[in-house]
C-alpha cells in the first residue's frame, strides 16, 4: 500500500497544477494571499484567480515576471507547476503570414 501512496504523490507532482506554483510564490515572498501576489506581480487579481481555476494558463510574460520577483529560475517555476518539457515546439502556423482570405473572412 505504501507504494501506491508514493505513486500517487509522484503522479500529483507530474501533473499540471498552477496552484502549487502560486502557493510557493506566496510563501517565498512572504505574502498573505492572492491579492498581495497579484500586486507583487503587477497583474489584475482576476488573472491569479483564473490561473488557479485552470481557466488561464501561465503565460511566458507572467512566468518571466515571477522569475524577476522571486529570483527562482524559470526551470524551477515550470517544475513547480508540473511542466516537465525539455523542449518547446512552436507550430508552423504561427510563422505563416495571413492570406487575404483569412483576413477578409472569406
């Protein structure tokens, strides 16, 4: 039974969970709550709420801001929220110019 519990704990650490990241930031920065964290990160309080409730992903600019405020590395911040990717791949569609058909809606 102990192995099952240990597997469950490690599975929880491997899954995307921005709450662990936000809670660690609050603790490391010695803040009281999410409102204080939003002020420290210079974002609106609903942004933190939406991230907590999995309605908004942690974007690159916010991740960089978390790094600047907390002095934690980007790798550590990504690890805290469960992002274990070694490489990031960008879709080819992001670099293609828009055609006139997609711009006009035809």
